[in-house]
């Protein structure tokens, strides 16, 4: 599904507010893309929940999945799901990649903190999803693949910084 451009306008407004009112710094494409992709993560993982806020405390919470890659194992066993497990894994990896890359680019001295921030963000999102929606569940596979996407972004950033001598 392609999301219309106007869905990303709140990200742009957040960037403008943070950049000009709070930080009082000049325009930076790296900051814009960092905030844009961070907003995209929140939009794609939490936006469907906005419609379901009236269910808060009124629905049965889906159980959390603490078995890593169980959907992939079930898919290989022949019990496939609507969205194939492999596709979901790659989408989770590449969901966190761009925001993490620009995070490493902006906070060069704090690579470990950037990585841990994205891992904690992933954990928080997975913990909140089943509480707010009757259609979502927390999944340890998502946390692992999101962390891998952030790690892959770190490796890409390290190669980028060596090639451009910017670190």
C-alpha cells in the first residue's frame, strides 16, 4: 500500500518545530531525514492503533509471542499466514535501517546509544501494540529484526564514513 504524501506532513511539522523553535539551528537534510524516517516508523507501527483507541481496556489482549521466528518456522512447515514470514522479516529490517543510518550520521560519537535507543523503541512499540489494538500482538521476532536493521545501518554508516572520511 502506498501512503499519500499528506500522511507525512505531521513529520514535517515536528521537524520544523524541533529544528527552529527548540534547537534554533539551521536546516539540515540529515536531521530532516532522521526525523522523517523516525516518524515513518511510528506511523507504520502505531498509526493503525489510532483508530482503535476506544478499545483501550475493553478488549482481550493478544498474547505476546516470545518464540523467535516461529512464523517463519510455521511457514516452512506449510501453515502459511496472510503475509509471508520472510517478507515481514525483510520489511522489519528495512523499516529501521534509514532512521538508524541518519541517527548514526547525526550522533557520531554516540553510536552505542543510537543503537540502544532504536532497540528500546522497538521493544516499546511491541509492548504497546497489543494493549491498544485487538488486531496486533507483540512479537520478539520484530524486535530482533528491527535491531538487525539498526545494526546493518551501523555497518553501512561505518563503511560510508571510511569512504568519505567523515568520521
